[in-house]
C-alpha cells in the first residue's frame, strides 16, 4: 500500500507552519521556481509473533535448565521526507523517522519503551548530480543485511534469541551522528559512501549540550559500497564495508574494527549469496577483558552467512539461511555459534505474511566461558505493511 500524503511547501507555510517559523518552508519566486519542495509522509508496520525455547547445558554464566517464551512483538515507523531545490538551484533532501518498537522477545521486566524513537534516518542532504553531501544519523547505506538473500533479515531473529556477536558490525559508525558523502556510480551499478562520526555512540540527542559530556567512545569512520546489477552483470549484488574506532580511555578492550563483504546472484527464480563479517573488540568493554594487556587477547568474532531463496510464483518465496560465528578469538566464548533458518513469505499486495523456523546451537547469549552451551529453537510469524 503506497498511499502517501503530499504537502506542497506553499501549503505547509500557510496552514501548518504559521508565524515566524514559516521560513523553513518558504516558496521562492525566483526564475524557475527554485525553492519549491514536496513533503512525503509514509511509514511501515510489522506485528510479530515469536515462540522461543532454549536449553542451557553446563553453565557457569547463565541460568541453567530449560527456558521458554512466547508472545507478540511490534515495529512501527513513521517517515517524513522533504525534497526540493535551494534558491541557488541545487537539489536538497531532508527528513526524519519516528520508530516505535516493543522491548523484545520474552522481556517481562518493567520499564519504558526504547529511548531511540527519534534517532532513525535523520538527515539533511545537498545533492549535486550523482554526489550527495549529508549530515545526519542512521541515514547512509549500511551493511546490516549484507548480500545474502532471505525472506527477512536473520539478524533480527538472532538478536531476539540473545545473540550478541552477529548483531553489530564493528564500530557501527552509521548509527551515530555523522557527516559524509554518498556517490552514485550508475555505469557500474554501485553506490559508494564515506562517513565520519565525532563520537561513535552519540546520536545527537543532547542538543546544544553535546560537547559537555563524554560517551566513552572515540571518533570513527566508515567506508562502504553496495552494488545492484554490479559491473553491468544483471543479477549480481555486492557489498563491502570497513569501519574503525580507536580505543577510548574509559571503555573497550582495544581498537574496534568492522569488516563486511558479500556477494549474491539472482538467477531469476533462485537467488544465492554469501557474507562474511569480522568484528574486532566490538562487543567487549575494558572491564570484561583479560587483564594481561591490550594485546593479550584480541577479541575477534567472525560470522559467515549463507543463504538462498526460491520464488515459487509471483507471490510466494521460500528461503534458507545459515550463519556460523567463530568466537575463538574472544575472551568470553570459544564456541562456534550456528543458526539455521527456514523461511516462507507470501505477498498479498499491500500486506505480506512471512514465517521462519530456526535452530540455534551454542548461542552466544552472554555466557561466561567456552564450557557454557545454550541451544534453542524459535518459530516466528510476521505480518507487515507499508503506507
């Protein structure tokens, strides 16, 4: 469903932005109507039912025995986007999203909703042909989903089940307030980006007081590229990302680095893909690490994902995804975490239904040592729509 509310800048200035603040949507009467803009309001909604069952083995750092949980989750997001021309003729785009999520599978503790409602896709872009100069939060392209085809992203499943290794990729620079450049390369089917975040975990929530506090992280940068029909090859997809953050004075074991690269190919009804993620010191703080020194145990986790989808017909898709995470370089766990998921999706037009059945082996789950084993299964059904 793509019903969208369109608001011209003249209407916004006249009826929605009365008074002195109307200059934010001024209609410039200059030559070729430079300054005219259009605002688009849309969103998406997901309602999710999950059932999870896990069994802890020989345990030192987790609660032993059998645990199970079931219930509904939700994700809803409102997107506001504005596009137009500046009075000098250049194109611009600006926008923000409001995301309203639940607290996660099996979370029965008291508390309020996540504080990250307003740090989704916040941006102001200056567009010069195929080049975009940008400032914002969580706006540039990301390696979050990688290249592996799937009915829906398995990372969401793994996070809900308790995986802490494969959710983040290095410094996660793109989720912080950043400045950067995005370059479209149509002749190669590629989009490249480079961004810099002054404080890696800062989402810009402190307003004018931003310089008065220390978040415990240093600056970071990220470079990346995503290709669709890359290099002129129909059906070829590629991803490649690298980010880096120098160790801060008060947290993290060492320098944080993230590397991701992947490739996929769509044969028509069948698509296959492979991704590799390397997270270095991304999940480990100084207090949790071997005290022998910064180089005593470089905390590295490497995740390899394999996936394939099959389009049964125009509306039905089957999917298989496997993820294997090697934590032998980690001070917390030396086991290989394996996740296997079978997925199904049906498209009803404005509404989509998807389901997944997953098996987890040696789930990372914040356990304290290689003797800990957490195995589990999860079934999940999702109803999603856009508006």
